[in-house]
């Protein structure tokens, strides 16, 4: 299974220190150059870990022929992630931004957010609990709504 990852989800998973688990759940993880540039800016949260992790996972993609429904508010990283998904015939787009996720779904892409990755990791027995990881996210600069937290903990039976 090939996944394409966007910035926000990668930062969240890096905060949780579970980036290496992506290989245990998916065959290949790729990011477009724009996402790599977004997360590898010196001084940005998790930049060091993400640059190391993403080093051999960066792919080039063009936006030249990309035509999407409702893409007016998407950033370069999100657009390139969607374009790379389409170019590689990926199986999943890892993305947290609600609007970008909505646009991706409207354009026929399969999506999952960082909380979905935590739930999948628990389901596969790669982690025992998601609650401490969600606490790490809440204590960081990542914004999680109370409803998202409650639903995730409910689905995880925690």
C-alpha cells in the first residue's frame, strides 16, 4: 500500500514519535517536495526528526495538469500531495487539514488523518493505547477538537 503524506499529519505523528510505525502499516510512504520544504524549515516543530525520516521519501510532481473541484484554498503542499497521490496511483492520502481532506474526498481520493493512523496502529497491535499520544498532541501546538478526541478514545475503547 502506497501512502502520500501531507505536512500537518506528519508533524502530529512525529510529535507522537511513531513515524517509524508507518512502514509497519504501509508499504511505501512518499511526500512531494513542497511538503518536505514545509516541514524541514529550521526552527519549525519536529523539523529535525521529519527531515531525517523523509530524506529518501521525497518525490517530484508537477501541478501543471492538476484539475480539482474546490481547490481554491489549498496550499502548495496539499496540492502537490494530491497530485502525487494521483501520479503514483497511491492508496491513501495522509492529511489532517479538514478543508483539504474534504477537497481530496470530493475528488475521489482515500484519506486518513493522524488520529486514524493512531487507531490503526492500535488495531494492528503496534501500540497499546492512544490516550497518551493524544495527550502529547493536545500539549503541543496541534489543535484537536474535543469531539475528535472523544470519538477517537471511544473507537479505541479507552
